[in-house]
C-alpha cells in the first residue's frame, strides 16, 4: 500500500518572521506576471480577465486523492479536488486541509494538458483548512509550469473574483462572484466532521460545488485573494479562507526547503500554538451585555485607531473592528481549563489589545510552550491570567493502530473540540472486523481492555500485544454521543484473517507512513496456556455444577406439583431444548465472497449428530451463507459457546451442515447435548407439527401448527448482485408460525425432526430485502448428512482431513408449469394424461427457465423446453430429478473407484436411496481441526491488512482447506475440473414447440463447500465465478476470474475497478483462471501500470481500464 500522508510540524525556526517580508514577496511575484495593475473596485475589462486567467488556468490542477484508511474526521475514500501551483520551482501546490487530510493518502495531480504526476503531502494546518502538496517539476514534460501569486491584502468587499477549479467534477470551471463579507464566521460542517475555527472567512455568491475545494479565488490581476473551502448546498453562497496564515506557512516552507526543485522537507518547521480555546467574534453591543465596561471599550477603540496607522501590524487591514473576541469553549484537560471561562471578553494578550484572530494567532504561534498573559473581563470584572500555549502539532495524531481492520488512534484536537472531551484518549476511527463483530461502533472511546485502563494508544497497544490470538477480553468503551453511559463488549482476537496488529507512524520527512508489527502473546493453545485454561474451567464447572444441582432439586419439586399432561410437554420441551443451537456468523470484510449481502448473521440450528468426537448441526444458508467467517454456537442445552466449522453448503437447497468439537464443551454441556433424530415419514397436508426455536436469549419458543402445503415450489427472484438463492426447492408451509424471520425446526409428536424451518430472503426492490420462513423436508437433508458423517467418521480418517463432497447438478433451472398451460405450449395430450396420472396432486410439468452459462446443458437445452422424462422415467417434481441425478452421480463416483465396473446408474428412486444407504458411523476419529478458517498465503513483503487494498501483490485465501505447498497451486480447482469432465450424461426427453425430442445432457458438478479460494489484489477481491453468476446464463469466453468486491480507499476504488465484472485480459494476455492470474500479477513491477480488460455482468459491455500498482512504502 502506498500510504503517503500529510506531514505535521514542530516549532523551532522562524519565530520572528515579519509580515513585511511576506508582503514584499507577494509584490515581487505579482510583478513577475507583467500584468497591468487594476485597483480593487475599478471596472475590470474582459481583456484583463482573459490575460489574468491565461496564467491562472494552467497553474490549476485536478487532485485525485485516495485516503487509504479512515483517520480522525475523514473516512477511507477516493475523490477529486482542486489545487494550484504557488511555487513552480519547488513544485508546491496549495489546496485545502480536508483534501490533504491528516491520514495516509495517495494522490496525483492532473495538469491542464492531462499530464499526471504523483504528489506527496508536505503540510496540513492543525486548525485551518489549508495544506500543501509537492510534485517533481521535472516530471511535467510537455507544458510550461505557471504559478499563482498570493495577495491576501487585495481582498475587499465588492471585489469581483473568479473561482477556477474542478467544480462538480468538471476538469476546469470558472465561476464568477463578488466578495460580500470579509468577517463571516467559520462554516460548521457537522459535529463529527472537520470544522475550521478561530478565523474569519470571506463570503461570495459564486455557488461552487463539490470538486472545487482548493480552488484559487483570483482577482483581475491574476492574484489569489482567497482559497475556496466550502459552500451551502441549498444556496449559492461560497466560503473562502483568507490567505494571511497561508502566506506565512508557505514562506516558512520555502525557507526550510532552500532553492531549486531537488529540495527535501527535513522536519516540521511551522510553529503553531493554541490555547485549546475557541473564540467567537462578537459586536461591541453583545460584548457590553457580557460585561464589557464602557471605559474598557473606549480604550480598545482608541487602540484600534492607533493600529490603523501601522499597516505592517498583523490584522491591520481589518483593524476597523466592530467587536471583540469572546471565549466560546475550552477543551477539557487543556492548560486554559479553570483559567478561562465561556463568556470571557478578551482585552489584551501579552499587553497588546487583541480584537482580531490574526493578531491572536501571531502572538500564540510565537510563544509555543511558553506562558502568555491574558487580560479578560468576566461579568464586568477584570481578570488577569497566565496560560501556557499548547503546541498544536503535539495534540494532532501522527500514528494509528490497525488491528483486524480496526483503526485506532488518539483523540485529535478536532474531535476533542467537537465533543468537548480531553484529547489523546483512545479513539476508534473505524470499527473493522475486530470491533464490528463485538458491536462496538466507530466514533467510540475505548476506556479499558481486559480490565486494564487504557488512557492512550500506546497503553492500548501494549495490552493488546499481551493477549494471544483466540483470547476473548472484555472491552469497556463509550460512544461520543452517549458519553455518560459506559458499555462493555467481548472482543474475539483472531489474527488469522488480517495478520498481527500494526502501528503506523507518519514520517514527516517523506510524507509517507511506516508500519511496525506488534507481536502478540503466544497462542492460547500452547501447553502451558491450555493447562491454565483447563484449571480455570474445572473451577468454573465445579461452581456451576453446584448451582445446577440446586436448580434441578428445585425444579423437581416444582415439577412434582405440576399436572400429568404438562409433564409430557415438559419432556418434549427438554428434548427440543437439548437439540437446538443458536448459530451466529461473522464474516470479515476480506471474506465477503459470493455476493454475500451482510457481515453478521444469526439463526437456529439443529443438532443432528453427536458423538464423542464429532457434532453436526444443520442450519439454513441465510445464517451460514458462505464458507468463510467465524461461527459461534450457543447451545440451548447448557450455557456454553464454542466455535463451529462449515462442512457442507448445498449449492441448490437452503441448508448447510456445520461441525463442532464436542470436547470443547464443558462436562455438563456434553452430558445434556442431544442429537435429534430425523423422521423417515413424509409430511402431508393437514399434519400437525411442532414448530420450535430459540430466541436470542436462548429461550425455547414452541407452538403447534398445521401443514397447509407440503410441496410448495419456491421461485426465488434473481438479486441485482448474484448470490445464493434456492433452486429446485419444494417447501412446507404452515398456517401459523412465529414471524418472517424466526427460524427453527418442525418435529412430530415424538420429537423427531420432520423439516428444517429455514429462513429465506430475496431482493424485493432495489435495496429492500424480503424475508420469510418455510420448511425444508428432512428427506432432502438426510442423504447429504449421511455423506458428511460417513466422510468424517471412518476409523482411518486423519484429524485434519478436508472433506470434498461433490454435488451433481443438471445445470438447468426448472420451473413448474400446470398441465393446462402446457397444452397451450404444444404438449401432446397423451403426455398430459400420463403426467397427470403419475402425480395427481401436482398436475404439472417442469419447464427450463435458464441454463448455467458455459455448461453442456446450455448447448442442448433451450429456455422454454418442457422436460418430460430423464433416463426414460417421467418426472413431475424437483425430487424426481434430484433422485435420478444423485443416482447417476454416485454411480460415476463408484466407477472411478472401481474401474472394472461400467457406470450403469439405476434411475429408480428407491435404487438411488439404496445406493445412498446409511453406513454405520461408529466412533468418529477425526476431532475438530485447529481453526478451519481461511489461510492467508502472502508473497515476500508486507501484504497483510495494508496491501490487500493498496499493495499489488496477491493475497490468496483458501477457506476450510489445508495450505497448498505452492503459492499459486490450486489442486482443488484441478480436481473440480476433472470431476466435471468425469460426470455422466443423462437422457432427457423434452417437448420443444410441439415436437418430442431426446437429448443427452452431461451433468455438472459443484463443490459442497462453495468458493474455496480468494485473491485480494489492489483492493479488489477476485474469485472463480460462483454458481449464481453462472446461473444468469451468460459468461464471456474467458470467464475464470470474477471481481466480487472492492474496498474503499484502495487502487480498485481509485481506478474504478468495481465488482460485477469478469477479468478477461491483463496487459493483453488472456486470463482463463485464477492460477494464470496469480502467475501474471507476480511478474508486475512496483509502481507500474496494468491494463485490464473487463466484461460487465449485467450489460456484458467490454471496457479497458488502467490501474497503477503501489507496493507498501514501509519496506
């Protein structure tokens, strides 16, 4: 990642720099333009403006700025702004502070002739909205550089000005205006935003909009009289920052840098002092109401008249003051606290009458870390106080801690002032994965970690480093908007997704940020740590056991008093409670694959297998959507939380199978957890079933309902972002349930599972999500549960054995069509009679809705074909098709293991069931693997956390798979291709038009774990196109690499490499698959440009874009 950042400054040099020298420099710069002098207020001709703009326009640049991390008041983003050259020899560009930003940025300047050169931050003011960036003048080869002189004294009411910049995203826009005010209060942008203060602003009606930040406000002489900073959205008013303090900062930079373009910004050279107090300018009438004596007022007015005769004095140009400075607020914990109070009227500072911000700042900047004497009047009484001047650079954060996507730094002066809090506290600028999964929002202040107070970031980092990965410390915090109530959250420290935490520090000499890894404590699974945990766990279990014995005794007493019928219900309730689990899933940003629409999910799961070494839970895919993330299981049987691991994701049906290690449970939990038996009886319309589930508080909810429909076919809509949706799903509907989002299980009177009450969600509008719950019959789940169990349970299974269950598919999405409509589509009446007799309840035929792109089915089947039979067996339901496909797939797998036997699949559904007969499970020998999450494979260099967004080397992620011996190797991908090629063909009888035809369709094959490989490159996430993408029916010729997500503040964001695209070519070479892609990006040099050819998913439009590659500049 390129993490250039703004440089802050320290006070040592140029404390006696006079305003006379500044004015002399400005006048010389104006004469260099050889423009006719036009006095302020005189009528400027068109020729004068044209000549002035001929110099100003080439000096203006479009700044393309990407903030790579959220920091202080700014968020990670990529945007356009304006700047203008003020020193062409040294390559210095002036723009706004909120463009330079205090955090890490990467920026480029685009000149008038479209030349692009990189720029680095030089300085941003801690308070006022201006900053400087620099470029190498020798890199601008095809145009003559121009610069704009600065003339702050030229600003006057009624002056005609032009704002030249990138207004509303236009490359060059020139807006006219007239200065109306020179003493406007600084604009307020929001409580959590950057706000300027302790300065006047200029106001005009130019109506500038977004993109014009940093534009020069010039007069007809071609001089900049102000800096455009902001405006009102609902009005034409624009706000300009005066240039007085900007001129001072520029001269100090020029003096420190020396002459010529090869200059080096050695250290902070701009002293900035402040009392950490906000002042407001009030008229004399308001000042008198606050307690200003008339004698004091007369003395002040006399002093202002005397100052008007000394033009070299700071603020003399505006010395005809009409009011005084009044204390508005003081930052808690500052030197001025308890010395100054809101409402104090400032009379003198260091013995000098002060009524203007410029005079006050001139005094404070010259007295950093010294004590200044203030004379104020408080309620009519004179007060004489001495206050130490605070170094502004010392209260501006210059480093941040990055841990699992969270950005943490000291509370800045800006945020301390906005929230009236003491600065330096531990501030959460971005929640990320670490804080987000614990529910800690950004803009929070972190008070303590693991019961240890954390007053500053250094302390917080030390405590965090002392905790091992896997620990669950308690964090205490409060939100800025709710500071009086402290909250607690439990963090899950997991370094497997983002690597070790890092401390990033700004290097003032280069404008870049360097990182240092914070080494954490040894993992909690070390022998010593495990022994300590076991001892603590035994003590806790002993205490809990005593409480349980007492509770059970009391419960038996209460139960004996209950009626007999109630006792029977209590037994069923106890059985349900022991088999239900609350499943919570947190998906990190780096694993948001397959178009998943959220990061947090929760729902009910059912324990369907339990032994000493293995537990299996079935849950819907609305709760476990992808094979990546942290799964937390909370058991209804006993208060216990452990981790789970995805073992199977059905590519068509809305269910997943999750495993857990029973040995991780406490002894009491192991004794009470019980698996629920799956019923072998089919659910029929009118049956009475028990609907049960756990609430978020792990309380059992149960009711009796009646089955209204036992085989309703779901037709899920296609979302705008392709993600999993149920296909060929026939569900159970009830007359009453617990609402659209409450999932659970359906059982019979004996407590056997008849269906999983699953949550379904689909896109209802552009952004709306519609949720509902339906039952998935146990007969659909049982075969796949048996396969998972048989794969994990053999006695010779290795502890870390990865499972790979292939799911055979027809690669064509079918939909039901009633037979009466089928007649109108040309179906022969004989077939209508035959199908109606075969299935008198449904009375339907299946029609091809679409085919999977680039599949064999797409070559032989057409949309609208009526599917009558498969392998000679008439079909009318999804279950018929799935039984035949499963039998053929299983026969092909057996044939591969036994080459001497030809694959002769039995198409009878009973035969298919027999081939899937349950094998004896016995005692599981494979315990829960250590993590089973993602494994990150990095190239040499720093690619964790940072370069997944900014570095151009790949970050490879393989979920629930062991690491490959070679970085670019993907044996699973090769295995997938081999399995697809080895799948058998089935004979399909179709009706096309009115003709009956026989076609052969080769079955497809899907991995039962979904997407198992991700590549992060330049802030974009690449993967093989998942099935929902291919279900849309189109794929380009090179369709092996798909962009599924991008990150804010990354090169992908900067150069518009967005999601929902196929990557077909890289630098003119085809990209057929991920292996080729990894090989190609490995060879790309740092700071080079890559040419990408993309194909958009929805429009299928092909476009070519370029992307600048940045490696981390910390190495």
